[in-house]
C-alpha cells in the first residue's frame, strides 16, 4: 500500500515538474520571438530614418534632374531587399499558409466530402 502511495506521489510530482518545464519552455520561446520582433522593428526604423535622411540630403543638394536617378535610391533599394528578407524570415513562415488557412482548407474538404455522403 505504501509503495502504491509513493508511486502516485512521484507521478504527481513528475507531472508538476513537467508542467513547470513546459511553462518555462513557452516563456523562453516567447522571449526569443519578442527579441526577434524587436530586432526587426529596429531594423525597419533605421531603414526609414537613414533613407529619409539620405534622400532628403540629395534632394536639398541637387537639381531636380540629378535627383531622379538610380544612385539616389540605391541605398533604399538594396537595403530594402535585405529588410524584405528579414521580414520573410520572421513572418514568411505563416504569411501565406497560416494555421487559419490550413484549418479553412481542411474544413472546406470536409464539407465537400459531406456533400458527397448525403
């Protein structure tokens, strides 16, 4: 009898430890995600700030003919490509094929099959 009680107590303790471990893992994942988002938002902020500064300096210091050439916008263009890849790495996983999309498609196929069963 005592052995059964001891096993039950150990089992409860193991469940409790497992829940705490899962909560800790969830916290670590959430913290990592927030850090990644923060990094992206700072990247986007500096992209906007630097390119506004560069383009406004070119606009102030050049003729209207000199302003509209590729050289004026090269930094914004190439840095924008980098920012786009940064965004894709962060949001792209679920951008098109999100969980909602998967669930809608599954439900669509289930509904389609239900019509055939009737």
